[in-house]
C-alpha cells in the first residue's frame, strides 16, 4: 500500500490513492467503511476511480474495493475479481439506477453475511452549464459471505430501494449516501441526504422499513445550521450508531465558503435530533485543518465512519481533501483517522505516527 508522506502536516493520513495505474483506485479514494472483525483484524471498503473512468461522472465515486489491516492503520489492498481489482462496480444493464457509477456508504456484518448499502447513478446526462452523468443517485443493497464477491438485492425502483421525491420535495434531485441501521426489534432506519433544489442546501432524510425491502419516507430530520455556522449550507454524509441506548450521528457539515467539518447530533429515538456544540472553534467536533496550512485535509473532512474500541473510545475514519483546485474532480482525496478523547465524543485528535 502507499505510505503517508513523512511531513509534519500529514497528521491523520493513513491511506492514499494507488500509485499503480493498473488499479481501479489510482485517481481517487473516498468514503471509508470500516469494520473491526471479531478476530481483531480490520476490513475497509471504499470507493474511487482510475484516471480513465467516465469523466462525465463529476464525483469521486466509480467502483468499490476492499483493504485489510491488522491494526486499522496500515492497510493492504485486496485484489478483487472485477475490473482492475475492484470488488463492486456499475451494473451492465443500462436501464438500472446504478449503471454509471457506484459508491459504498454502509457495511455491516450480521447473520453470517456482509450487508453493503451503496448509492448508484444511472446514465442520464444532464446540463447544469456543463454536462454531467449520474446525478439522479439512489440507494441499493448487496450481500456477501466474504466481503469480496457481492450479490445485489433487487429493490422496486429499477433496482433501487428508494425513489426520488416529487418536484416540490427536498429530495427531488437525489437520495444518496444511505446509512442503514438494523434495529433490535426487526425494523430498519435508512438515513440519506439530498440537495434541495429550492434552497440549494443539503438536508438529511429518513426512511423506515419493517423488512429492509419496502421503505417509507419520513422526510427531513436534520437541517442546515444557523447563518455563519460550520453547517450553514447543510448536512451531507453521516454515520449513525447507538451507544448506551442513545443514537449518535456524526455528520459532514458544509459552511458558506464550501469548507467541510464534522459535527455531532444526538437522539433518543433516531428521528428527532439535537446538535451538539463541539470543541472546535467553528462548533464542530472535528474541523478541517487550518486554511493555508498546506495540509492534505485543509479544505474538507467528511464521510465519517466511527468504530468503537474496547476502551469505549471511538475511531473516526474520514476523507480529507486539499485546498487550491477549483473543481471537485481536480481535488486530491485521501483517507484519514482521528481518535476521540476517550468517551468525550465532542473532542477528536488526528492520528499521528509515533
């Protein structure tokens, strides 16, 4: 695997793009979904792309892959059976919702199977002043016995499990980045986000299910912060877990200059949420590195995935990107690690090699 560059500003960085151009992830890596296995080993699924992936898809998503680790810090890529070593890729049927690009956003091991929830985009080309493909993203699900070979479960909307909202709804554009929680009572909660075409802000939505196949939308559940806040423009990717009977949502907030930090909201029922003031100056629990610092994550930290440790502390795997480039596709994305201050989940520190 690629090793972090040994510079002071590389704190937190644990996984970079592949230097081997023959691999599927040689241009982008994003969205770590990490599991600590019962034997103490680690697995990380993530999405990305190579330099020849369809340039009309203006996102870092494309295909998905797997890496393994003994400590959750040093990772080794697993060569999968699909294109360029990936383990999951767009469907070959052009009529499906996930025929142009895919991205993993939630993985759980349960009942002897890995359950992967992912988003996908179709091959529709739209014009927003420039041509873009795959914006109408929807959630899908696949299962696997080994985390490498996956079988898609068929949802009712061209394979997806949700449909976009009506023209007047906040999720009329897309329902993306599903984070799914299977409850002890057999019900399911799916958290997703969308960009409201009217306000141009991001909102978190919720859908619930009795069986994991038929879903009912509840609507918006977490909204943008007040003017001047780190999440003024809204909330995107998120990871919801339960700790001691309480729901914790670590979420990616966007400010009015498009810098990203991570916040925390809590809930007693998984539906009604209260944001918590973090220890960072901007009110987040984990902020992007200082502007102008040259850090690999000075522009944004996002797509949080938290993993509980034996001492009840949490690890947060996240994606960071640098300042400078004007478009998302020119931005460098890498994967980092932060650790909580014990059980104080309002304060986090970037992992630093000792």
